[in-house]
């Protein structure tokens, strides 16, 4: 369930916040066809993502995205409490940008469907160029409505609403330096936990020493994130970028994200390397092992709510072709990206080891993420 | 405590915005000086489909969300 919601958040970013390239110029016409594959921790997820953006006249641009996740899961959560499963999620988005003077207004609608989950999102944003286009200010709002079901219980239907408020600022600092800042608050209300997931608690009557019961999250959550990034043009035509994000929410999670990347063109090729470091503290109601059944008002054992450190190493190669155009195509690129994701959990334990209750070693996730995509500008 | 921290982070920006109201701001980087910023390698997000996908990957495995968006650019620099 958490995986599903994340798709919606990312999609809103794709169509709304990332919409206009320049406040007083519509984004370029382009088409992207991407194949993605995630493989790690007993989970395989792959599928396509297709995006098409096209101007109509001088003041309107349409964008559409079709995205699929085909999931085959035997994750640590699944193998310790349930049975491996396969699932498919389809996500469709359409949007429109309208340019008037120095202002770009954008709207988008997103729908995500799978057998036991439906989500619809509606987004609106306004971008304004200022100070000779040195500054671009963007205000964005999105409303999301989820319907959560259970595949083993037709009578189980729960709802959740989400609202996104975002302020973004992009600033040209010097002829070599550009910076971007984004402040985003997200509020959730409704059924926010995964209906299948459980917590474990000490149970001396069970031969293995513990038992499981349904997790129970609060019905509300408000989070605030502040992100800043800066990109600098190096004298020999290369670019270096630094990023930082601070995150806090009403569940007690506090995190820091830092990243640095380097981009180096070489003929028709462009190579990028990136390192990303993420740390987070646990949610107030998280525990790997509760002392007894219903020990606290709220309880969760999702590893995403635990304390951990995540590291990500990226290598990307892009090759530009048709640089002189061909037919209606202006240019194209083919891209291959590999990400290595390493997550070291501090207090989420690996129950498959058979160690003493409460003394199991901490779990570690090692995953590879592959992207192969082709882009056309026309 | 958290609200205070957020306020401290936002304060310099609010002060800068306040100063900008004191008079017209002349663009200190002229349009003809933005050739490097217009280079595709200076894009904060050249591959939006890939960026959205990786944010999806991270948000599914981390507690944090949001704050990653860029607000457009001044020179093809989103």
C-alpha cells in the first residue's frame, strides 16, 4: 500500500511541479518511453512508463503519462507473515499547461488502479517568472482521494484523503549557478495503514515466542519537507549538483537527505554519477517487537517507519542521436541508468534467521534499479 | 521545536523577499550571459519520467516524502 501511494506523489511531481520549464515559455514537445526494473529484497517490479508532451498553438501544452508496475513480491514482510503474491498497478495521468504573459497555469488528473486499491488525484499549479526571468515562483495544490480494499474481504472498504501544498522557487544566482528550493506540506486523513500488515508482540503462549496482530496507524498525518538544490557549470563544460532535504512529520519521523552528482559530456555521450545519502529516525508508534498485545494506542512495524540509513549509488550514460533532426524529430537520446540501493535498518530485525526473540540481526536491503529509456524531442 | 526550526530555515528567504520590495531589481545576469545555463547539462531535471520513477522508488521505501520538486527555471533550467 505504501508503494502504491508513493506512485501518486511522484506522478503529481511529474505533471504539476515539474511542469513548466520556464514560466513564460511552454515546455518542449517530447516523448519518453521508459522500461524500469527493481530487483532486491525478494521483490521484483518492472514495467513501462510512457510520456508524451505536445503543444497546441502558442499558449497550450498537453501532457499524458501511462505507467505500469508489475509486482512479484516475496519481501521480508511477506515471507514472515503472509504468502508471496503478484500484483499489477496501472497509473494514467493527463495534464495541461496554459501560458499567459509571464504566467503558466497547469492542471492535471491522475488515476491509479489495482485490484484492491484506487487513487485519484487532482492538481493545480501557477508559475510566475520575475526579475527578468532570473526568478521563477511556483505555487501548487493537489487533492488526492484513495479507496483501500482487501482482496480477501469484499466488505472491507476504507477511504483516505490527501492534500498537497507546495511553494517552489528557482533562482539564477550567477551565469554559472542556478538554485532551486521547494517547501511542501502534505496532510493525510483517513485509513492510512496497510490493511494486510501486522505488528509482532511477545507471546509466551506461542512456541516461537511471539505472535502477530493488525497494525494500527493514526488517522491523520501532516508532513513538511524543505528541499534545496544547486547546480554549477564547471569551466570545462561539465556540471556538479548538490542537494539537501529536511523532512519532519506529526508521526515523529525526522529525516535528512543529501546528494551530490557530477555530469560530464563526451562527444555524443553524457555520463552522470551520483551519490545519495538518507537518514531517518523512527515513527513514535514504531516497534519491532511490542511487549504485549495492544500495548500502545497506535502501532506499526513497517520497516519504512523504522530508524535506518539508505545509500544510493548511480551511474547513467546517455547517447544523443539524430542531432541534425530527422523528419518531424528534432533530436533523440537513449539512456541507461543503474542505481544501487543499500538500506541498513537499525531496529527492524530479520526474523528469517531463527535467532532468539528480540535478538535477531538487523535487516539489510540490497537492491538494483535499472532504467532504459529513449527520448525524442519534436 | 520543529516549527521553530522550519522558521529559522525560511527566515533568510523571507528577509530577502522583504528587501526586494525596496525597489526594482535589475537582472544581474543578462539574457545574453545565460548561454551556459541554457546548456542541457545544466538542467535540474532533464529526464522527468526517470526522476518521477526514482522518487517513486524512494518514497516507497523511506518515510520522507515531498520537497523534491523544482519550480521551473529561468533559462531552460528546470
